[in-house]
C-alpha cells in the first residue's frame, strides 16, 4: 500500500521538481517583471475575478432553483448546467463560437443590431472562463442548500421576514462557507482556463492572452520564461488549494458544533 | 376573537382531518403519539404548509381556505412560533435573534434593540444578550425562542414540543419557567406535545390527536376521567373496552362479553382498572364476581412494589397485583390464568 502511495506522490511531485530543476533562478525576476508577463498576469487576475463574480451572481440563484424547487426535468437541467465541467474545454469554446460568434445563433443578432462582436475580446475571455467555472460554484452551493436545516428559514418567515430578507439574513450566512469554497474553486478553474479561452477568445497579448496561454506560447519562443510563468501559476494554485482545505475543514467544524 | 381551525391535508397514507377552536387567553394542547400529524397542524396554522381543504380563521380573519382561494403567507399572519429545536439563527446573537422580527418589519435598529432588550430582560436572559445561540443551555435557548416569537406581538402563539429537546434533569425547571412566561402572554396559544406531563402542566384544554383525527377534547381531568381512545387509556394506565351494551351486558367487536351494572343500552366504553382485577390460577366456581376471562400471560412488568400482568384472551387485559400476590401465584409468561372483575367495579359511559 505504502509503496503505491509513494509512487502516486512521486507522480505528482516529479513534474514540479522538473520545473524547479530547470528554472533559470538567476533570471527569474527579470522574466517576472517583464512587460509581457505582467500584462498576462494582470489580464488573468482581472478576467478570472470577473468570471468568479459572474459565477456568484448567476450561480447562486441557479443553485437555489436546483436545490429548492421541484419541476419536471430538473435533473436534466442540472446536467445541462454542469456539462462544461466534463466537456473538453475546446469543445466548449467551439460551442460558444457557434452561439455567440459573428455568425452564431445569438451572436449574429448582436452583430447586426449593435455592430458588436464578442469573440476575441477580453469580454470573451470572461465568458469562456465563466462557462467552465460556474458549475463548480453551482454544485457546491446546491449541496449546501440541500443539507441546510430549513427550520431557521421557517422561523424567519413566521417572524415577518420576506423571502428575500430571509435569504439575505438567514440562508446566505448559513451557506457562506460553501459559497466561499465554491467561489475559490471557480476562481481557480477560471485562472487555469486554456482550451475554451484560446478557441473563443484567441491569444492577443494584452486583451485575451491569459497566463496559461502565455505559458503555452512562450514554450516555443522562450522556454525559460515559460518555466517561470508556470511556476508562478503553480504557486498561486498551491496557495488556493491550501486555503481551500482550511475552508473545508472549517465548514466541517461548524457543522459539528451546530448538530 | 378566537381561532377556528379545520385542517385537512393528505400526508402520504395519513389523512389529517382535525378541527378545534381556541378561545382568547386559552392554551390548547394537541396531545398524541408521534406521527399523528400534530406538527403538520401547527405548520398549517403558521402558514408554512398550505391546507388541502378546510379553513383557518384567526380573530375573524380567514388566513387559509383553499375553496375560497385564500392563503395568507406566513410573514403576513402575525403568528409566533416556538419551534421544536428552537430554530434560532446561529450566526446572530440572542439580542439580534429577538430583534429579528422587528427589523424584518422595518422597525429602526435602535427601537428594535430597545424592545428586544426589554423582552430579553423579561425572560431573564439579560446576561446572555450578546451571546450566540451555540453558547446557550437548552432552557436558555427555549426562552430566547419564546422572546423572539413574542417580540412581534403575535395574535396567536404556537409551540411545537417546547420541552422535547431538553434532557430529563432540566425539564421540570424549564417547564415551570415556561408556564410562568406563558401566563404573561394573554393571547391564544396552541402547543403540540407527545408528553402528557407537559399537557397537564401547561394547557387549559387538551385535544387528543390520533392517526390524523381528534379523538377527544376537554380539560385534562375530563379526558383522563373518561378515556375515549386506546392512547388515553394507555396514558392513564387502564383497560378500555369498546362495545355495544344490551341489557347490562357489553359485547365487543371480537365477541367478548363484559357484564356491567346499570348502564343504558347503546355503544359504550367500559373502563376496567388493573388493580380491581383479581387473578386466579384455577377457574373460580363460587364467586360474587360476575366476570371471568381466561387467557395466557403474555408479559410481566415490575413497577415498584406492583407487577403489571398483561393477559392475552378474547379480551386483552392488564392486571396489577402486589409483589406478594405475584410471588404466591408464581406467575410465568405462557401460564394460563383467570381474571375476574365485579360488575360494580367497571365504569361505563356512552361512546
């Protein structure tokens, strides 16, 4: 058992060690402070935070609907809304092009009426990231809503609170650990998004070339810079995972106390 | 100025059909076994579950009547509820919990705070105003829930098993406190409980609910004096027999006969008190007792210095004998036994 576990650990550690081994540490700061790197990093942070915000704004109501209402085809709807988790991201990007592209189902009208083209813009990056990231928030929040003790919500209603007031002051605080975990997961997914973004938004430096795309492209032209950018992404992802673990344990503790 | 409720609702296999009236200042206890539908009645009164049929009228205002397409949502009903496990808001302090209903109605924070503080002092939780519910004992949590429900001046107060969440050691004290605090609220109150001790201590009137129906209503003394259901008979600890009286003999649905003294003909209940039954090993020949039933001993329960003997016969009976009598008879489960009762020891009343 232990030997197999050791192999698994090595399997995950070796690529990281490989990067650390080959990293041009003396030139690390130069590459990091390089204009192109900073542009990609800033774009990645901006778009992924926008995608997280959109995931929360639309994902929480979606999770609420999936958890609280019963209607025929709810399972099918849930599958539809979480499909992009299992879909190859490139397929998602292609599908987005067919929907929102200049000749897409919706996109053609956007173009005709407003002379607006979504693909290959920064907004397209955000849309692609939201498309793949939101399901992570939806399933996390839906699970929390399903497990929630409904009695405090009932109590709030009998005390004269409207549905919205009840949601804001009773439901939302109760699911906040799950909401935070879901938001962090969505953000991490958006930050690492590659396939859907490059298909739907392309890779124009400054507008659509996010960190993962920059790492991939730099591999050809400047492998050393690619390694440094990759390590930066690893540091960010690692920090997210560690913080998420605490969130999860924190949520478990809270459940333990209240039950 | 009263509550009239006719609650009809299908709960899976259980058809709930419960009607009752609560007059101003009265506390009605809905008493019955678990799963009888009591909590659903309370939730229907609060507006948390809609009726299938029937009608709920509070102070002359109809709040639910499916036939007339009337349904007032819970936040509009002015009904306070103390939930079974109190359902306090875990992220808010005691003060914020009690002020919640006032804030939800748009009362300014300072005013809500002042009124909530008055309620908290009234239920003796002044020292805990800034604590979260997680730091409260069961009794304190219950008083917080009560203050929270009363702070909005409800027309009707509902209590769902208010003492069930407490351990046995604190129940008596909390029950006494609750009676004291409930006495200060002069509105209508409906309490659901499965514990007759709670109903006896707190309620003016009791409605016995069994399998979705009210089987008996009245004061606690009236109900226990003349049980009309197996549930109440078990509570009081007597044998209840239902049957038809013709010429001084009651015949049960299974054909068992009970000879009684002077009772009118017609459907009746007969009460056989366990301590008035005489147990004999051999069939008695010359006896003044008019009734003798023969059966086998199903089970024995030792209760203090008495033994309750459960007998399987055409008329299932429980007899209560002293330890000395039990030792003298050397009874064992499975033994054949004769139980006899004098006609004058059997209380009979119309069904």
